C-alpha cells in the first residue's frame, strides 16, 4: 500500500502577519497613550523605583519623556531625555520590519541571537546607566 504524505497547508498571508501587526497595534497604542498623557507633568506616572531608592538614574529613566517627544516629532528632546531608548526604538522598528517581511514571504523567522550579542547589549546598558550618573556624563541624564 502506497503511503501518501500530507503536507501542512501553507498559512494564509493574513494569518502569518497577524502577530507582527498585532504587536505593532499594541506598541502604537502604548505610544499613543504616552503621547496623550504628558510624562513631563508630575502625577501621571509613578516615579522610577531605582531613582526613588538610590537617587541615581537607571538606564530607563527618561524613557517615557523620550517616547512622548518621539510621538510629537521632537527628536532632539527625545535624545536628551534618553538617547539609549531612542536607539532602542529605532532598532525595534528595524527588527519589526524584518520580521514582518519574512512572515509575509512565508519564511521562518530565526530567533537565535548569539550569546555575545546579549552580553554586548547588557554591557552597553550597564555602561550607559553608570555614565549618566557621573559628572562627565551628565549630558546623558534626563
């Protein structure tokens, strides 16, 4: 008796891109909220717990103000509030476009990131967090 192999039916384009598009909608909603509720005015968002407990800026301090500035097209203010966050927004956008394009073409998305890349990103975040609290790095403080 001859066996017939069943190949799974290819997923439709809509199904393949639904997760990246859904994630974009969630991120757009978050940026929309931050863009409409100004973090520069006290009382809208909680204080950073690290800043509250230590008096030092964490690597994320100024991130909401940075996002608010990006939403309003003030990229200079965004960089002043948190330059690392702006770089992160750009990197996330590029990675999202690559993800969407691979999903749209039906190609598998590789999620393996070399360990050295993770260590490098961690080192950059750590150095940024330390330098912005030192006198010579005060230009990086929000």
